[in-house]
């Protein structure tokens, strides 16, 4: 399935992009995060399980077990963002 991924605040700066479209077989948020970390480099550092990263699916706060669906939007962002 295709999902739209958006990165916000410091995650966007570290990864050097606002987002991407990804073809994935990940069923939930936790699996998607693991898939992204497996890319290595900045992805592994930015999304590592030791870092506090918040997630929203279709603009609703989500947890690791939140299911993904075709063409959903997944946003990753730090726990505190500037205004």
C-alpha cells in the first residue's frame, strides 16, 4: 500500500525533506517506523526507538499499534514543536 509520510520540525531538518510517499507492507505505525529506521543513516538516528517521536495518522494522534490504510498520511514530529 502507498502511504504519505510527513516529517515536522527537527525531524524535517535532520532528514532534509518535508516528506515522502512510500510503498509499504507495514500494517501499523510501529512496523512503519522500523521499516524507515532500516534505511539506516539519518533515518535510523532520527526515528530510533530511544528517541521521543510522536506520530499522527490522518492528523489524529496515534500509537504504535495504530493500523495503516491505503493512502493514509503519517506524520512524525518531536514531542514539543515551536509556534
